[in-house]
């Protein structure tokens, strides 16, 4: 994963110990508890409380302008830099950030809009040529050094830049919803976003309506707990899981109706953070060990078996938060003196722990995920917004490279496909060839924050276009659509809102230019069409498929027809001697991937007889290699034309050799070779 340097913005200060939090997506706000006894709210879209400065001014070449004071000088938020007589740029300065909006309605850029923009430390091109973005009418926005928001419009362009601007100071968006709580530790908002569950260190699990959120209005769900901390809410089963900060402490499952608590694990050491998987099978727990060090463990809830994943070296690890809907990773804070946010990636064979941010405000306790690259961190006295730039915290936890055509990736070993008996497309030790339909898990990729993907074979990008049917609501039918990557090789991840006839189709991979050998098809995910926005890596589990390529055709030949020790030429007439015949055939595959061969005789009015055949199923002792047959068949006296209910001793005959190898394109067998030879039998 490529990590960008995060940007921190202070959202609210002066808090009484912000600990647990819960993000309400529909309300776009953060519900959190303060250890001093409050249940509070932070609105992420804040109201403008004052206009700091506004007006019309000229920013002279090589000068800075301060949007907070409205003064040009040696300090400021932007620098109108003159690189040469024609190369110019408007550069953010002193920690300010900027974003260009283009020729948009200046009035429509409200304080609410300004808060949603993606600000950057990259300047705006202002060259005195056709590449200039700072044309008359262009609008840009600035997040100032003082944390205020400004909008500006270009009125005149040149060595000096004339603009009009307005700078807004925003309120914090902070509100206390309820008071009177006894050392609250965590809060978990219900799915309807109307109610919440709260733990109090004094031993309670509470339920409260967010519309009437004082402690006096709560319902006590369970009491007598031993310093309960983080909550993992499972409304589908009407239970909540909590851990106790005690030694020994417990992991409890509490019935939300009756309040009955069942102990699942009883050997925890000052447990703090908790996540339970959506299927209820596993729990992730952070504990504070002797000396204050933190430890992360995974518990199998059916057996209580513990697996230690990570041990912090300097400080306690605190609350946990799923980083993505697929539960492929989670976030955890490490308290002082480390003051750090970690990403714990579960999608590898071994857990990978990566530092997302160091030097946060003192005593970070919990993290809320707003987007894949935007986090809120609850610290002791403040809440900060952590913007990760190109870094995405989302992890695709399931299979991304699903398989080839009808063959699941899990049914491919060492490049050979073998599906189960009873499956509609049953194959055994089949290599691949032709053009392979690569199936990509667009749903999981989308949930992980990916909007683009690349397909590679042995590290070389696949950039071939293909076509698929997509449903048109306007026409009420499937319409054939061309699917092609960008010029930079990025394919677009299909949105869950789109209906495609071949739902998982992600690429058509041609094997014609590949050697007859083992190759690897790899899928890589990206949050945007940028190499820096990669989510995980192509080497992650579930993103690579080994394929044994075989582009060679099998061989089929009836070399000779033998009768009583003599060779019978094509179109010859046989009228004497025995009615027994032998056939010198070649039914082989050069790479040893033969599937079957059969030799039949055809004559008269749709009459036919099998002469000899063989299949790979008879040669599994040498799996996956069977080269076939080269020699005289059938054995013994040969084929008797006078045998059976429909003797064929007085008719023209054609003998057909049909040879198949096991090569598939994922949808069907694709390699067949045939050969035929004719003679006439005119026995008395």
C-alpha cells in the first residue's frame, strides 16, 4: 500500500475526554461520549458564523496574499509565483491548501460547499499560454492557515492577478445532547440512527433515545458489569458484545431485551477495544498488558481459542473500528506517548499492521470512518479530522479474481482446472487457451472503495476491449456496450447500481501471445485512476490466478488402414479375404493434455459403429499428462466389418478419427482435431 502524508484539521477542542464514537451517515454527524459525563454531537457540515474578510484586490507577481486578513505581503496563504516570464502558478503557502473549481457560479460556492472540496498542497497552473487555468471567471477555494474557508474568482489575469474573495469562519458544529452520565466509555448508534447504546465504566450498559439523551431518560439494559468498554452491536440478533477493563476481564454477549449476559471469554487482561465479525464467529480484542503495552488478539468464539496478532511496544491500544464493509481490515489507536493510528490488514496470510498517522493529539481513543481516506479521531480534549490523501483504508477481503469463465479460482491448482462431479461444467486437469473471460468481483471491489482496476499477465498489463450487455432503463432491454480501459490501462469497476448480463466479467485475456507454460493473471484495485491510489496489492490473497496455457492443437491422423497384413489405400475396393481391419492412427497431444479420441466407421443409410476409443479418465496415474495413442487399433484381430446386427460388408465406408485435448477457455473445450479416410467393401 502506498501511504500519503496525512493532513490533520482540528474540528473541536476543549472536550471533557472524548472516547468512544459512532458516525451517523444519514445525518453526517459524529455521536460521541465525553468521560466527564456527556453524550455529544459533532456536525460535519458546519455553519458559517462570520465573514472574516472579503473584497476585491490585486495579487502582484511574486507576492503572497493572506485570505484571513485580506492583506498582501511576505506572509499569506497563496503565492503568485513567476517561474519565468510565461511559467506561473498560484501556490499554497504556510500549510494552506487550495483547489481549483473552474468557471462555476461564484455565488453558488457556499460555506457548505467549501467544506466538501478536496483541498491539496498542489498549486494551480497559471502559465501565460493555453494551459492557463486562472482565466477570467475561474473560481478557486482555499483552506487557510487559520482553518478558515475562502472562495475567490479571477477578475483579470496577467503578471498581476486581480481577484474578488470571501473568507468564512465556521462554527465547530459541536452540541451536547445529554448530560449526567457516569464515566461513559463508548457509544454505538443503532441502524435507524435514532437511538444509541452506551457503556459506563461504573458497570452499566444503557440505551437512550438521541432525541432525549440525558442520563435521566436512559434504559438500563445490564448492570453490575466490571468496567465495560467498547460495544460491538449486533441488532440482527438483538445482542451486544462488550469487553471489561479488568484482570481477569470478560468478553460478554448481552441480550438487549432481557439484559442477560453470557461469558464467551473470561481470560482477558484489561480489555479495551472490541470488534465482532458480522457472522458472530470471531472477535478482535485490544488489551492493556503489564507495563502499559497494548496487545491485539483474535478469538474464535465457538472455542475461545486465542491468536495474538500484534503487540504494541510503547502504549495501550484502544478502540477498534472496521475500516471497510468487507471486514478486511480495522483501525486501532495507540495512546500516549505514541499517539498513533494503525491500520490492521487481515487480507494477507499474516496480519499486516501499518502506521497511518503519528503524532496525533494526546490520548487518541477511537476512530470514525467517513470515507476511505477521511477519518475522525477522538482524542482526550479534541476531535481531529485526518485526511489521508491518496491512501485508502479500505481492503477487499474476499476473492477479487473470481475465476475463468465457469471455473472458480478455487478450482484451479498449478494452473489446471478441476471442477467437482455434478457441476454443470465438469473438467479434470484442464489447461487454458484461447481468449479467457476473467471474472472480477466488482461488488467486493466497489465496497472496498475501488473505482478502477488493472489486469496483468505476468506483470504485463492487459488493455484489450471487449463487449457485454448492459441493461438500459430507458429502453427496457439489454444493450451491447463496449468495455475498454483508459489509455493508462485502468478498467472501471462496475457500480452495484448497474445491471450487466455477465455480472462479473472483467476482462477478456487473449493467450495467443503467451508461451505454453504456467502464467499468472493478476487484478489490482485502485481508488482512482492513479497508481498512487492502489488498494492493497495484486499479490494479496484472492487477486491472482495461475493458468497453465496450452495453445497447441492435438494431432489426428489415420496413417494406414490394414487388411490381412496389407495396406489398403484410400478409395480402394476390398472384396476378398477376411472382414477384419486394423488402423494405424495418431491421436496425440504435444503437451500431454489429451482428453479423448475415438475412431468410428460410417456407411450406408446413417449406419455407424465404434471401432476404438480412449479417454484421460483411463490414464490418471500419470496425471496431468497423457499424450494419447500412436499405433494400430483396435487390438487383437482388429475391427470386424461383419460383426453386429447391421453388417457392413457391401458398402462404401468412411472412417472418422476425432481427437480432443483438455484445453478450455473457461466456457468450453476449444481444441479438436479430426481426420477421415474412405474405402469400399464389396465382399460376396
